C-alpha cells in the first residue's frame, strides 16, 4: 500500500492523532504514523544517520521531516527506548480545566454586611 492523499486523511476531514490520543486533532491516522515510523526504523541502517533516514523517507511520502521526527521520538518514548512521558501518560497527566466554584451566598452576604458603609 502506498502513501496517497486518501491514506493521509480519514473521511470527514480532521481526525484523532496517536492511538489512545491526547492532545489535538491530526491530519494523519495512527496507522499512517505507525507505518512511517516503521519505515524509518527499517531503513535506518541504509543511511549514515537517523536524520538522513528520516529525510529520505519524508521525500518519498511527502511529509515534513520534523513531523516524522517527532512521531519517531514519541514512538521511542512509548517503547521505553527514550526518557519522557509516554502517550498514555500524556493523556493521564493532561491538566484538567480549572473550575471556579460559585461563591457561597452566605459568605457573600456576611462580607457585604461586614463592609463599612460607603459614602454617597
């Protein structure tokens, strides 16, 4: 199967990013990401450096080299070969939105009654 525009995008436009996804929607399915990372790993020995393998693969599939590099780094973290948060940990530790509780009416009333009168 070759990388085509059909493979890059899921029907309906934007889609979820990595498996068990966290952050934001992505143009690329998890299958496409996994395949691109696998291609770099398979062809790394044919190149002088990992970056050379990444740029070679991105020229073939039409992605930005930095995009593929970030996918590769995350796959290395997920596989335990690189320090940092795994995809699952990123989801779990993602900061929750702050919720400001409504003021207690009794406290508001007591504060208003305790305040000195304002001159007119």
